[in-house]
């Protein structure tokens, strides 16, 4: 299942407050899952410097942070300037994550932040700068789990 959350950043919120808001939505979204709260909090604390750089550099306008938990993929964007002042937000928990038993936060690593973001991503096992999975791959993996289907053959057909 694919979801999108877009947060109002500058000038509506400072980068720091925007990071807090993003982290709150992520934590709330994963709270009903089997994932430990401490694992989520530790990951978000490790990701905070990267999120600050990405949000203050306006990189999340087009290159989302992607949260994958279970079979749910949530792209996290920010809007800026006049769009941030007038844009509507959905700050509710992302549906579909309650069945997750693991999660990954995919961080974009644009130049000139590539090295810094990659270093941050290596600090926690739930962070990565690898490309986020697509909706199709997640759906195929979910549909094929435990069915005896050859997922490689299915992927080739798509």
C-alpha cells in the first residue's frame, strides 16, 4: 500500500519543528505495530541530523524520505514558501503499519549532502540510503510470501 505525507516547512515551521513533526507522525504510525518503541525512537534520533539537513536544504520538496513498514510504503515530502502557508497536512498516523514487525527509513542522499547522509545511515540498522522499494515490488513480495510463487519470475513479468 502506498501512502504520501506532505509536511508544511518554511516559513510555516522551522526545520527543527518540521523534523519534530515528521518524527511524531512516524512514531505514531509505528506505535501500534510489533516494533519496539525504543527501536523507533533510536532510529529517529539517529536520523534527526539527516532530516534537518534535508529539510533545511529543501531537498524533500522533490526527493522524499520513504518509510517502509510491513507492506506499506509512505513517501514523506515537505512543501515550502507560499505552499507551506496554505497547504493542508494530514498529521494522523499512516494506516497499514500496525501489522509491521520491522521498518526501514530510506533517506535521499543528494549532493552535496551525500557523504554526510550516508554516514548517518550507517549508524542505525533501520536507516539506509539505498533506493526505496517501489509499490509494485512491495506488493509482489507481499502477495508471494508463503505461496510458493517464484518472485523473480513475477518481477520479470511486471
